């Protein structure tokens, strides 16, 4: 018995692209990126939630504290969420996200330095 699919695919004529690949770029510049490689503040909690691994350099009391704190967090890829005692679920953010969040809160239509009650009433 013949393999009809393979037989058919082998008979298809392919078009060869006659245009050569250009190795030259119009904007030949070398840019340097300063990427912050520090781990976020919640890295240990996240690692414990995902793999149940406590860092090797943690003491017994630090490991117990980590395990105790981890029960208030939930990992829903790509975000880490914290369950608060006031029944509010909050997303954990990195230090790099904080300036953007503050900028959005202060510079848009409802932005400003309002108290929490007035801010909730406006939104």
C-alpha cells in the first residue's frame, strides 16, 4: 500500500525565491539596554508556590515564615495575587511597575491626591 499523502507532497513543485537575502540593514546601530536583573520582592513566595522549594540560605524561622505567608498568595500565570483580610484580592507588582501605576492614577481624568473614599466614589 502506498502512502498517498507523501506521494502527493513529493510531486508538488516549489517556487524558488530568486531574490537574495540582504545582510545589510538601513539603520546599522548598536544599542545597549540596561535591563534590571534583580528579582522582584515576591520571588521567594512565587518559587515556593510553584515548586514548594525554600531557598537554601533560609534559616528554619525564615522558612516557616515563608510557608506561613504563602497561604495568602495565589499564582495565576503571569500574575501573583494576594488575598487580604478585608476580602480584597490584590495583584502583586514589581518595583518597575510602580511609577507607571502612580502616573496613571495621578495624571488622568480622575487623578489627584484624594482620600480612598472619594477615589472609590469617583470611579
